[in-house]
C-alpha cells in the first residue's frame, strides 16, 4: 500500500501520515488517528495504540476496549479471551485422547507380537 492509499483508506491527513512515516514530529496521537490508520492497514483497531504503549498487540476479531474504565468492553474482552482459551483447551484434550489411543494401539501391537516394553 502506498501513502496515498493509506490516506484515502484512513481519512487521516497527508501531513500526519508523513509525520508518522518519517518520525519528523513526535507527539501524542489521538485514539481516532491510531485506530483509523490501524484499520486502514488491515489490523485490529487498537494495534498501533498497543504498540505505542507497549501492550500486547490484539488479534483481528478481538473486542475493542476504549479505556480501562470501559467496564463493559473490558468484560467482553475477558469473555472473548476465555472462549479462546477454552477452545485451545478442548483441542489439547482431543489431541491427548488421540495420543492415548495411539499408545494403546502400539501396546496392543507389541503385545500381540510378543514384544514387551521395559
């Protein structure tokens, strides 16, 4: 994407995009500017805000939390993360079941061939 496309997609002024691109003027950027640039780049709306503040970068699809005082949004983010963790745990359980079945199959094969494990 070139600078013109970023400006068109984000609605951020050319001057601000140039300042950020070339790091010519260091100043605080509004949440709206950072969000517009992030979304124009195909990232999560809070991607640049997280990078700027040293936070973990959110994934696309994660809920947007507008401030630490935005309790409903924070609860939504927590619920989202818990669902993601639960999905991962379910995958681990399925892989464990599959592995257990493989171990049982190997033991049965060894037993039927007269080979014993030590």
